C-alpha cells in the first residue's frame, strides 16, 4: 500500500523544526506550513506531533517562546532558536547527512 505523503523518519522532526526556525521566529502553525511548503508539499507535520516536540525542545533549551500576534491577528506563541538550539541544529544536520550517505552506500552497493 502506498501513501500520498511520506512519513517523517524517526528523529527528523527536531531537525526540520530547528532548520525551519533558523530563518527566524515562527508560531507553530507557521512552522508546519513552512515545512510543508519547502518540502514541495510532500511533508506534513501534524499538530499532535509538532506541539509536543516544540515543548520538548523548550525544555531542552533549544528554543525560547514568546506570545505575540499572528498574521491573522490571533494570539500565538512564537518560537525562536537559542544558541544551544543552533548548536543542536548543527549536530542533528551532521548526523542526518551521515546517515543518508550510509543508506546511499547500501542502496548503491548491496
């Protein structure tokens, strides 16, 4: 059975959120929308996954959050990458790219 949108690989949600926020502060809905747009509409992040992940990243000190108004003039929590979050982004990116290279080796040589 095939699906119209691929599932996120385990462990990639933090990477995608951190990378998305590296461009500047966004509220949760905007983060999900940006990931969907920049993936060519292939990746969808559900609220049930996104908000618990954002809370875990806040606890880890990778993000900070402030209340503000969204573009539709609604109260929203805006997330910003911290210095620790930028460092984590570098680590997550390097680990992911290393894993992709390893998978490509197997696919090309097995």
